[in-house]
C-alpha cells in the first residue's frame, strides 16, 4: 500500500468535512468563492500553527520530521477523534519507518494460539466469547460463540473472517438486520489496522479480495473512516432462534500483541437470554477452532 497516498487521502477527507464555521473561522469577504469543500490547506495550517508549505508537504505524504506536537496540533485543527488521531500517528510512523527501510510488521501474524487462551475460552462456557486478530479473522471461539455466530463460522470461505462474511456471503444481509452499520464498522476497523500494520500481506490480500468483488466495499474504503469498536450492541437474526440483540466488549490481549478477546452478553431474564439459553442447550460440544484451510 502507498503510505504517502494514505496520508494524503486521510488528511484531505478529514479537511473536506469541516467548514470554516465549524472550525471557528470567519471567512474573509475578500477570499472569493470556495473551490473545495471544507477547510483550505492554509486554514488548517493557521489553526495548527504551522506554515502553509509545511502542512502542504505533509498532506502530500511527506511526513519527514513530523513531531508528535505538530501531529497533535493538526489533529486538533481537523477535530479528529481518538481513533482518527491514533490513525494519523500510525500513518506517519509507518511511512517514516518505510522510508528508513524498516519493514518489520508491528504485529507479526500468530498462526497458533497459546494453550492458556484455549483454556480460558473453554472456561467461559456461560457466555459467547471468541478471539480475533486485527484483520478480523476469527481465530477461536467457545461453543456458545460458534453457535451464536454459526453463519459466520460455517461460511465456506477460509480463514473465517468477519469482513469476508459481511461483504461476500449472501447470508450476511439476513443475519445482520443492520447490515450497513456492520459493513461500515468492518471497513473502519480494517482501515485502522492498515495504519498500524501496513506490511501485513494477509491484510493486503483481504482488502484486495473485497475490492475486486463489487463496489460496495470500495465506496466505504474510499471514505477513510477509522473507528475503535471496543463496546456496543449488535442485532442479528439467528437461523435457529430468530431476532436477538446482545452487547459486546472488546479487550486487547496485552500478552498477545494484535489479538482481541470479544465477550457477548444479554440482559438477564430477557427474551435474548432465553434465546441464548436455547443455543447453549443445543450446543454442548467443546471449544474448537475454525479451519484455516
């Protein structure tokens, strides 16, 4: 992936979404008609307290010498949220690392999970729990997670991947009533992962695969949205128990860089709890891993 163009496209899309009024600027009556949506480059430079040539050079992808203080100022000028700010820092860091001929992935791919992680999943038999990596491969799940997300785990494409299921499996729109929101979330997660780990070949291959199978993914990818989806609610229409809503919490496994534990829960005594209990009674097998062949 072209790191310079990643910086350029990210900054220009962030700049285009903010009007001078939103930024607290009063447009000069002598400035003439605006030819670009959102802020001009010189306005971002003014807000960030840097020179126009410097910001122009950065927006063109030349991040040499960009300090944390300057990036913080630009992030504030563009009103970036925490996830977007982190993404900007990641893009600059990896671009400069590439320039210095350092191409070691930040999160090397882990092909097998530690036995301790398998034991942890097996012990969590009362709630759906699974482990994924940054590119949304579902690496392992306990029996209840595999029952809850059966269409995802049973999808024929391998390795099991949330984004691949969402965009390429015809069962996805029925499984996810809020398919558009799920699709946006997947793309924003992958976009953030590209910033953190640009040399992950499996990630590049996945994005290429999704991009060549229609324009639905491409349109979202071009928006350069990044988000941290650490917690929230999700609706599904399960093929066995029907409509369900559950909450999820995402935890970074600090001892296993690049891996995340996701735990799902429902309100006690609710219809969703009854549906989950039904799934639990129908699925008493031990934890297994999705095949990656």
